[in-house]
C-alpha cells in the first residue's frame, strides 16, 4: 500500500526575501530527488499560503510502500538535501500514513 510522507517546516528567515530564498533552496534540493530514489513516486514542495501560518513550507510526497519510505529516509541523496536545509529550519513536524485504495462506488 502506498504511503504519504508530509513534512512542515518553520524557516529561520526574518524577511520575505530570505524566506523566498530558503524556500527555493529547499524546494530545488528536494525536487531533485524525484526519479533518483527508488520507490519515490511523487514529491511536491510548496510555501504555505495565508497570513499568520505556523509553518512556512510543506513537503507532500508519496512512496510505493513503507519500506520505500524507510529507504528514502536514509538514502545519501536525501541526507544531503537534509544537511542543506538544516541551517534554514528552526522547527519541523512530519507525519506518514498509508493511502487507502479508492472506494468502489459502482456497487
């Protein structure tokens, strides 16, 4: 069963320009992983929308299964992207969940 991995980050930026630069750097380093790590099926990185958001940036990714997610988390390319982002992030929260199959509404 596919697994969705969602991460929210609070960035260290103190100005909108710094925030935009940090978003771009993190987005580019993570989206570069797509097609390079087995089992990673989809990956998007977006700044959050709206005023007064607690989190600045969100990663939404999908993996073939839980073992593919586990392999991604320790993959050298993912670890390198994490090192690049680490100095720009002051807080982080993540959640993983299995994606259920679509409901059969034909019956």
